[in-house]
C-alpha cells in the first residue's frame, strides 16, 4: 500500500453504510478496508501510515458546479465581497487603496460585491467608482458573475455612451432621469468591457491556481466540475487545466463543461468523455438567462420587487432548439443554466424537441 489510515471511523459509503477502522490506498485508489490489523498487513517499507485518532474519514467530496480557474483569478483582484464590506463606501476605500499602488492607466479589477447585502441596497454607479479614480479604468463584478459596474473611464474606453444600443442578450444600465449609462452592464453587455481587460500571464494564473486548489483540498474536495470552460477574462481555462496536469501541480480531478460559443468556434474539437481520469470533458455548457438576484433571469411574470422587469432569454426558442439539437446529435452531455421559470420552460422545450425529433 502507498497509504494506510488506521484508528479511524472510516465511512465506506457502501449499501450497508458500513464503518471500519482502517483504509488502504494504492495508486490513488481505495484498495483495502477493514480492521487496523487487516489493512496493516499490506504495509511495506515505503507505506505512509496516518493515525486518524478516532476521527471520521470520508471519501473525497465531488463538487458538482464551480468555476475554479475563475476563482483562481479572483484571488488576484480586489476582494469587494459582501460581507466583509458593509456598504459602497467600504468598497470605494478598498479600490482607492489599490489605485494608490497601481500605475495610471492600468485597470483596477474587483470581484464579489452583493447589492442585496450592502447597507445601500443598490449597485455601485459609475459616479461611485469615479470617486475612486479618474485615471484608472475600473470594473468590479457582481458575486453572481452576471453583471459588473464600471467607472466613466472604462465606459469611455469601451465606447459606451448615451446612444449605444443594448447587445443581444444583454443590457446597459442607465440613469432613469437622463438615460445616460449608469455604469452597470448586465449579462452579455459585460463583454464590452471584458474584451478590453489585459490577459493574465500564465504565471499569474499558475499562482492563483495553486492557491485556490489548496482551498479546495483543505475542504476535502477532490473532484470538481467546472461549469463554464472557455475564455474568461483573458484566461483560456481549458489550457490552464491541461497545463496544471502537464506540469504536475494538479492535485484533484477535473470534469469540464465547455462553453457553447468556445466549443462551436473550435469546430467541436472535443467530445464528451475526451481526456482521462484527471482532466476530462464532461459536456457543453449553455447559458439560457441571467440571475434572479440581478433581476435578469427570465420569468413568466414580473418580479415582485420590480414590476417593470421580467428578465430576458439569452436565446430565442428557435435558436435554443437549434443549439440543443446540434449538441444532442453530436453526442454531447448538456448542462444548461436556467434560473427563471420562463427560462426553465424554454430549456425543457428544447430538450423535448431534441429527444422527440
């Protein structure tokens, strides 16, 4: 055995919910279960032995939906999460601290604010972020990932002005009285700013990856499903996972759901099941609407908190049907983001169409 854990309360997770004292691991697999004596019989001179001292021992957790490489790059940005930040003023002060050490003209990025948790109970506006700096473009992403707030310089660089139309599947936030952009970009409109952000270097990504991976492992997560692999904020996520495996710093198993646009643009270069036990393509990820929290998820009826809003679908029904049919006929597993009940209806209709046609 490579590793033996003794004196534990080992939950075997079998059909009888058996609990044993010891477990033996060989070549990354559970190879023996039983008493201390039974499993220790497989010990040799190179076996590592851990005394669990009566503690519970569980198999590694399988995390079913996350964005691990995205989290890795989040660690490189200003942490504007709510909490610990209580209000927009707290966020502004944090961003000012970063601006103080950032060369003029360089981007300042933040991640994780939650308008519903702030005392202000609103999103930051471009005017709030202008108070941070007028010589740095600034973009901070909501904790849902479905919207961001930008300052006036960032909007100007993105070419966003009073007459800029909303892109398909997205919306540019505007001040009600004047109609001028207020700094908020929802759903696909975020790309107007994202495309301007400088790419992280491979070394940045590696350092963030190693740090984030340790957070996962510390919590017992040994398999993840990245539900959105493609290009994100200048990072090729699929490349990042393969690099981690190739260079020997990948410590957990990865199942990837590749973004629809990234997969299509690649000419469907990868199939469900491609890869090995460490880095594997699980399927394709489609996003059909936004988030309930951001009032962008597609609902059948108006939002209770905002009767003028029902959210919107990223794709009309016919286009969604075509996407799902294409993937189904090519043999892909499909994972679809659908928050609102109208979006759920649309996705189920697309699935039914593919299965019955």
